[in-house]
C-alpha cells in the first residue's frame, strides 16, 4: 500500500509588515500593458493589436476570485485580444480605453461598495499613479517606471507579463489567510 503524500507547505515568504498592509485588501485593480502583458504592442498586418499574457498570472487571478478578492481592470487601451482574455478569466469589472483612470476606478469601487483602504493596485507607468497613491497596497512590476517604483509598497521580482501579477496574487492570498487553504485543497 502506498504511503500518503505529505502535505504541501506554502513556499511564499513576504515581510510581516507587507502582509499586515495587505490584510484588508478585498479587490485588486490591474493595469494591462506592462502588468498583465510585457508592455510590448504587437500589430498584425491588418492593424489588430496582439497581446501576450502569462498563464501563471491568469491562474493567480482565478485563485483570488476563489478567495473572494475581486480583480478589476482599468486600462488606457482596449483590444479584442484583451477582451477575450478577461472573459476567459471571468473578470467582469473592467474599464477599457479610458484616458483618466481615477474616475473609472472610483466608479468600479462604488459599484462594489468598496473604498481605497480595501484595494490593491498594480501599475507600471504614470497613468497609474493616481490609483497607486490612493491604494492600501501599491504594487509595481520589476520593470515599472522609476516614479512608480518610488511610490510602491511592493515591487515584484517578476516583470509584467512574466508572473508579476501572480506574485502579487500570492501575496494577497497569503495575507488573507487563503494561500495555505487553497494549496491544501489540491487533490
């Protein structure tokens, strides 16, 4: 008879003060270009914008939803590829093609009955600064603009489009006490 498998232990390590800052978070606002993607813009011969997304990030966002943390997207761009990806991830709360991100984000928060002390934001450039300044937890991918890095409470080791969002998801899941439970639920 086979021996039972040992339990999986969480492999995450975050500073205690960072976990305390992240504990009240109930929603995550994400930028797209440079956060969910590597920031490169690829155009087909017909002018269609193509984007590369990381599957680790997608799984992290699904885990957030299982834990009751709502992912939202506020982006200055809109593209069919982005809409397809967001639909596949079940991200219903989104504002795409917006120039002023703050009013768009505030409208999403109002719809959900949330306020900034319950929100994490991840962004990589100046248009994200108004959101990052208000967030309970401001996060920047490794390659983010220097001004964003200076404001961030947490800078990921991974770059945008290459696991930065998953890293932040793991932080939020750990801070909320969900990471170990979700890990233990694996077959």
